[in-house]
C-alpha cells in the first residue's frame, strides 16, 4: 500500500498496528505543516494594492506521483513536453491556456502556457509577464524549471495564498523552450561546449535580435521572428530569460557603444570589446533591484561565488551584461528598448546540461526566486489613459521623465512601469491630444494607481493647435511638448512621435563590424568561445 499525504489530510487512515501507525505518523506529520509565504490583499475593490513581504519560505515541492500525471525530475523531450502541457491544460482549464507562437526550423511548436485565473482573456488592469527558457538548446535546466513552475502554480492555487494572489492578479506566459531543435541534439552531462547551443541552421538565437547599439546583419530566424511577433502583440511588463553556464542575474544593457571609438581598427574593436565596461540603462536602479530580488531569494546566487576558479565571481550574484561580456543582438536589450519590457537574464546552473538527478536540487534553489520575481510586476505605477469621455486611448506613448526609454498603452488604455520609491513625472503623448505631464509618488508598500485624462488638441486659425486654455505643457500657446501647430485649422501632433521613446540612437560601428581581416575573425572567434563557456 502507498501512503499519500492526501489520506492524512482527509482523515482516512489505513488499518495498521498501533506502533507501526505511530512510526508512520512521526515521519509524515512534520511535512504537513510547512511554512508559507503570504500576500496580504487590502480589499476587493483594489486587489493590486498588496504587501509583498515574505514571512517564511514557501513549501517544499510536492512528491510527484506518476499515476497522477505529475511531473518527474527528469529531462523531457519535445513530445513529452507537449504531452505534459496538453494534459495540464486539459486538467486545469480554469487556470491554464496553451498556445503556440510559431514553429522551429524543424517544425517543432514553440509552446506557451498561460497560467492565471483568467487564462483565456486579458484581465483589464492586470499585467502580463513572461518567462522564456532554453534559448540555447544545450542549456535545458531552465526548460525543466519552467515545467515544474507550471506544475507548482496549478497544484498550489487553492492552498498557497501567495500563489493564489499572484495568479488572480497577473497573467503569466511561460515559453519553456525557444530552441527545441538545439535541445534535440544536446547531450546530458555536457557542462561546456557548443553542441546544441544553436538552432538547426547554426544561429545563436540570443544574437539574432535587432540591436540598439550596433547594426545586426544576421539573418532573422523563425524562432526569433516568432518571439518578436509575440512581444509586439502583448504588452509584457516583466520578463526573465533562463540560461545555464553560470550562476548570476544579468541585466541590460548587454551591448555597449564603446566600439564606435575604435571604428578604424578591428584590433582596437577587439580589445575594446573585452574592456568589461558597464553599459547602464536609464532604469539601472530598477534593473539592479529586479536582479537582486532573484539572487537574494535564490539558495546560492547572492553569495557571488564563482562556478570555477577560472571564472568570474559576481558581487551579490548580479552583473551588468556588458560589464560581464558584451554581445550584439541579445533578447533582453530588445525587449527593453523596443517595447519597454524589463527583462533580465537568469543564469541558473554552473553546468549547462547537468545530470537529471540534480534537477530536484535546482528546483529547490530556484522555486522561491521564480515566484517572487514575477510579483515585482506589481511594483511602481500603473493606471489608464482616457479621453474626456472616459474612453481608453490606445497606443499613447508614455515616458518617465529623465528615463528615455518609454512604453505604450494597451488597447484598453492600460500602462504599467516598475519603479522604486520616490518622486516622478510621467509624460503622456497621443496623436490628436495635447500632451500632459503628471507628478506622482511611489511608495514601497503598494503600487501607485494613476489615471491620466488627455484633452483633445484645440484648433486656432493661423496658429495651429494648442493644449487646453491655449497653454501646452511645454509653454504658452503653440503646441506644448514636442512640437508646434503646423498651419491654420491643424491638429496638434508631436514632431516625429516615435512608436516608443528610446535614448538617442548611437551611430553604428559600421566600419568595425564590416572588417573582414584576421583581427575581426579573431574577435568573432573569441566572442563565440566566451559564449560557449559562460552562457
């Protein structure tokens, strides 16, 4: 007979001799009252105002029972992964939805599982967040951690108050494998090297995105094209990309403008590449905070211990990407600059493809971090942009003053921005409306709710358009922030309003990147070698 914890919880005990019964109870009862991590809601009318403070650790992972279609701590090939996701979606239809964002070169689906109390529909006012695993095929620990995270969410929703709050107030999209073809040719137990790292055409998918600092001429791949299309359709607030080969949380920028100093020499560019200078975003304080949230909730990461004697150690378990080693075409920079999504890279295993018997320990190390990181989407400011009739304004451009990477509203007029406590100003622009600047305060305990109403631009013959009462946010009379009226009867339009606010674009290091000499070859080879070693 197999004794399960559910028998004890239901009060059904098998008929056993008393001494044996007491021995069994002594072994099982301590595990029935694990410490919890709680979220405290303030009230049903404002479910997002919560205090995110862990009291104790989360419960230990459950003992998985194969006859209950649960997940074992083993590596799952694509067919097994697909069966698990489909079975989970069928078993928990009120908490999960499964969809594919595209296919790999070899025709494998890029599955995404939504885990939320509203899996099929966007919850107005609730943010979308995501995890992406296995972008490098030979780094599959993240792939398995995300499967176990899905399992933990759906099995803990009714018993863990923190998980219930998170799923009630967030839509979590999980892409366990972005590179299933690479995984298919990788080998368990291989800690270094490049076999399986690339997609079926030999492209590194984490070097295949458009780059802010340097022109990326690598041909786009189906896997990266699918992800780009995905994040263009959903306004993700927060994201984590799971890798292996180190133990660190790495934050943008991954690339650096420094190579433009050395445009005339491939040799200069090569040595400049390895100068390890930080490349900081306007939101550096937030990115450091997000990285520390993951590292400090991880069992080991925040210690900053090097994986090997010859590899770097990271203070507090975090690093700026470019300070570690620069790369062109990375996914986290693309998420941030193009769409305002705050993504960090999570290197969660010193060995790229460790033996399967170590997976349970990796889950225990990362479980709390994976959950607490997603909750950070509820930090900062959130709200709506409306017109005077109370209708939402879609694709309004928003920027926090002094932070020149912006974002846009959804079709419901929603916006979110992760910020640390302090005083801020938000600038809001929309075509046909006078721009507006609003001051607000961020506190630690809960997000700030901020609704902004924009007034239509006014027409004044001979002058053009101005804001309400003839005064735009940027001055008196003519146009406010971003531009002026353009003629009689015209509507105010900001001059060259970008789709997303970005920092001034640095010139591409065209000459350096196009050199075909021996030093350029050496530089590219060193980049590849460094990537194969570290992640």
